[in-house]
């Protein structure tokens, strides 16, 4: 089957012209897109209706050259969230690789503990024990390290052990002396201690 790349069918109102030379499709299985129209869709993740817009489709199939079968199944918000999840997974994989190379480096251990927390927060699943072990091991090499203590507390909290979490957050606040970049953690610890 041959498609004429210069064919210009009459387009519906609001449609965007397609350039089939730029599209990746199989002429046996697909009809190339001579034009794009807004497509109403339902997000597989949140169930909300969204529009897979004509201009966005042209970007997918001609600029990014996604294969003709690809189609938006998530709304924009869920796609952003999904990208965030992918980044968090990469962060965990990188932290575990760094820990494997330098098992006694407290900075690497703290990275693993934090990455385990972020992963659980984003995905709702994932092991916490190896994060806890990493946070404790980091404190063995680097006692009173507020970052390590905080992530131990957060992991205890996620594991459903509020008493242990409280003890960690208290130790964290005692060890904290205004270190940069730990303000959100301080706020979290204070709120947790005030809440129970
Ligand atoms: Zn959605």
C-alpha cells in the first residue's frame, strides 16, 4: 500500500494538517494521519476526561516521531506525575549503585535511605528495611548526622512505627543546628511531634 504524501484532503474545522513524510507508520497496518483533530479521551489513571489535542498529536507523531500505534492514555497531570515517578525510580537505582560501590560511605547510605522514602511516597510500595539499615549504618560512621536521623525517622513513620519515629524526630531536632536544605525536614519533624 502506497500513500501519496502530497494528498491534501479537505479538513474538518479546527483540524491541523499532517505531514505523513514525518510519521513513523507501517503502510500495511496503519493509515497515516493527513490531519489531526482533537480527540476526547479518558485518563487510565485518574478516570478524568481529557483532550488529546490536534497540535499535541502532530508533536507526538511528527516531531517526537512516536510510532503510529502510540496514543495518549493519561491526562497531562497524570503524565507529569508519571514522569516524577520515573525520576524517583532512577534516583533509587543510582543510590543503590553508589552504595554498592562504596558500602561504608555515609553520604551514599543517606542517599539510599532518602531514595527509599521518596520511592514509597511516590509509588505506595517498596521495601523500607534496606533504607532503615542504610540510615542506621550511616549513623554508625557519622554519629549525630541529622539527615541520617531524619530519614530513619521517616522510614519508621512509613513502616507504621510512630513511637520509634517520634524518638528519631526528637533526636533529629536535637542534632539539627540550622543546616542548609533541612528546613522541610525540620518542619515535618516538628509537626509530627506536635500532632500526637
Ligand atoms: Zn489523569
